[in-house]
C-alpha cells in the first residue's frame, strides 16, 4: 500500500520523521550547551604580541587588547582596516586642545595627517610612543648633519630639540616655545659682562639672535653663521651702526651703498664693467647681501641661483633641458658678474662666452660648411642661454627655430608626403646644427645619411637586379629630401622621373601603336617594377604571368577555369612587349608572325585544319582565344554555325592554296 504524499511529493511519514528528529536535536542538553566564542585578535596575531607587548611604552588600547577601538575586524581576509583615516582616529581620544594642537603654527607632520610619522600606534621603547629617543625622531625629517656641526648649541646637546621647540603647535614660528629673544635670554644673561663684550655693548637683547647666530650648530665659533661680515667677526659693530649708547643704536651711519663703500671700493667691484646690476646701481646692497652673517658664501641672502631667481622668477621655471652652467658649479655666476660687466652682465660677449665651455664646438668653425648664425657667433639665435624644454636648449621646436631664418621652406615643405624628420621637426636628424664637411650642413654624405634610418632597405640585392641610382646610393636622384606631393617623396612625377633616364621607352611611347596601361595612367612604373631592388631581373615585382595577371583578372579567371594557352601559362612576354608596341595589344609582332613562332603555317596539317585557306589572309585571334578556352583547339566560346560546320565558303570567297 502506498502512503499519502505531501504537496511536494514527499511521503508524509518521511516528513514527520524529519520533524521529530529536528525537535529532539534542538531540545537535547548537548545541543543547548553549544555556542560561538569570539576569537581574539592575538589568537592570530601572535607575532604582533611578541613584538610589541614587551616594550617599555605600550599604547593603552593595545595593552588592554581593545584593537577594535581603532580597527575594524577583517576576518580571514588579511587587510588593515582603520575606523578613521589620518589624524582623525587619534583625535577621538586625544583632543587637539589637550595635546597642544590648537595654536597658530602646527607641526607639518600633524598638519598633513601623520601622527604616526613620529609616534608608533602600538608600542615603543621610547617615551610617549615616539619612534626614537630624543632628537632621533626629529632627524627622520630634518637632516642630522645640519644639527651636528663643529659647534653645537648647548641646549640642543643637553636637552635636545624640546629645549627650544614644542612638539605639536605653537604661537611662534618654527614651533618655538617662546619668541626671540626671550627664548634665548632664558639661558643667556644679557646683563653679564661677557655677553655685553661679545656684542660690543649693543642692546642685542632687543633684537633677534638668529640674525647672526645659527640656533642649532655651526662650523664657526659662538654659533656664528657660515659667512660672517668682518665687523661682526671682530665685534666692531660701530663700524656701521651708531654708538651703543645712541638713541637709535642699531641705526646705520650712512645710507644705502655709501655705508658699504666705506670699506668696499665700488670701482673694483665694477671691474671695468659698463652695465651695472640694478641693485648695485641703485645702492641696494641688502637686496642680495646680509649685512651681518649668512649661511651662504659672500653673505648672500639666498644660496646660489635662488638669489637671482628671487628677482628673475621667470628663470626659475623647471626645464627638461637646463643649461648645465646654470644648474651646476657657480650657477648664474658662470656666465654673469654680480655687480657690473658688459651687456646683460655677461662675463664675456657673444660666442666667446659659450666657447669658454664649448671649445670643441668652436673647432668645427674650420669645416667647409658653417651654419650662418654659428659663423656670426650668434648662439642665442637658436639656443636659450638658460635652458629649454627642447633637447639641446633650443628656443622652440627645432623646425620652428629653423623656419625663423628659412621662412621660404616652411610652405615648401607642406606637401602631401613629408619626410618623417621634417614632419617631426627634427632637422638635426640629417643636418648638423653648427658646421659640416658636407654641403647643406648634412651630417654625412647623403647615401650614408639615408642608411642611418633605411639600412635594411639599402642592402643591395645579390643574384637579382638593383636599380642603377639605388646601386650607386644616389637616393636624391629620385627622391626629394624634405617633402613632395608625389607618393614615395619622389622629386618628380613617376612618369617624368623614370622616363628622364629610360629615353628609349619615352621615345616608344610617343610613337603609334599600343601602350601599356600603367604607363599611360600617369607613369605607374611601380605597378610592375620595384623602384629599388628585386630578386628578379628588370626589377620586376613578380614573375610572368603572375605579375600580369594581378591586373588582368578576367584572363586569370578564364585561365583558371579553362585550358590555358601554353605561352600564356609560361610567360606573357613570349607574345607581348611590356611597355609599347607598333602592334595592337602590345604584341611583339603581327598576330600571324607571332603565332608562326610556334605553329608551322606551311605544314600539311595546318592547311588541313584551316581548309587549305591561304595563311597570309588569316587573323588567328578572329577564331581563337590567345589565352585560354574550353575547346581543345582554343576556339572562342561563341562560334558562327557555318564556321563550326567548316563551311566557310557559304559566306566567303575562299582563296585556296
């Protein structure tokens, strides 16, 4: 007996048994005790625990294993997921006002959202979770050598950076704990005899100490900066300033450069120069020099080119091809004098200045062909003396510079087919920019020059044929070197160009008869011939009949489907001339003469086949297809019934032989 089934087709008894089993399992004591325990982070991150938990200073949330205060759980996917990005996460527990981040000047690391640049987020062997002890954490960003010169500030040696700076933010610039000079006077007694003597009795406690001193370290005694004005070095401040007891002790005794000229001879500074530097002529020495001390040579207010760029900002733009003289060595002073000189303050004029470094370039002036600007010593007609974004410090794209003088060439080179170097504005691919032993400033003889780019093409064909100009490497015999409106950058139209050498063909084409279509359609010689070289004779692109059949497709199709005429199958030139003929269809001879080369027109069999008609009156192609036919005798596809029945005399008066 079959039991009842549920609406899903399962026997009711089976369903009841399954329900009973589920109830038993769910209510059994062993199942009721089952639960899921939350796995701790350190259950997996054992290396983390080993690395950090034993350190001197452990982040409280790490010590209490409250990883999820900062991190999101990631499960089996090993990915670091923070609850907040940047400093926002830290500031949830460490408010800005409590950690001193609410001042005007904020530590750049904090400003950029990088607390972890200085602090370890988990644990550290240093106090406050710092990544290093003392100054070492600061030296991660600040160059250590600048703070450990011969003479080091005692406060820095004793207490480190924190002696003068606060860690997070300050109302003072450079994160100073107090303003100058108050900060300095917290250690230095300005009323002491030694202090007064060292400063010539001047009330420097009212001035900024860092005008003369490096606050960290120096190679000079007393932390004086690297370059020190002689009066400062000798504590002879009254050489320039009013007396220490004067109402305005820091006022100067002379105005502008007149003060400087008490010691510095203006004539010697000019060194015979007729053009003066604007600050020098205006008596504004302090636009370039610091009157007391400087970390830069000759008391300059900025180092190297930065001093000049302060006024000449346009010269400070980054360039891909900067002048080496500007970026290395003495920089701007490689070419310019600081106070006075000739035109543009140059140390020498014209090309003589350039030849100071580019002596080898100067030697090329002895070559037979010299570029006119170079011969005239006018380097800046092509080059930017400071630098450029174009290789070779060229003032603009090469062709733009060249067209500045060769303006007629710009329009002349705008053709349908342009030489790649011309198109890309790379004139120096072929031409020497300064001088050459070749004509037209070419870098090498024309054939060698072409081979630089077209080496594979210019390899001679052995065992085949090479075009005579190509064999002589006379590329310019056929091609224009810059641009042309003719494909292949030909110097003339193909027909004119080829026939200028092949005079016999030119003469034949002027005569009566038939001419090969490619020659009549604009002289398309390259339809059949390779202009450079070929593995075949006569520079042919392919052997006959394959070459001919590329154009004569109907004949090719017919020869493929029907029985081909043996001469047509072997070589078209058995019957035809390639260029011109006095006969129709480019036949080498009259039809009857051509056919008689293979067929004996006087034989008995020929007479029998042609009803003994006199062969002198026969035109073979009137009846026969010269290329292919379905008929074994090569008759044409459609035959006149009397002809098919061999009853020619029904229509014709036939002369028998």
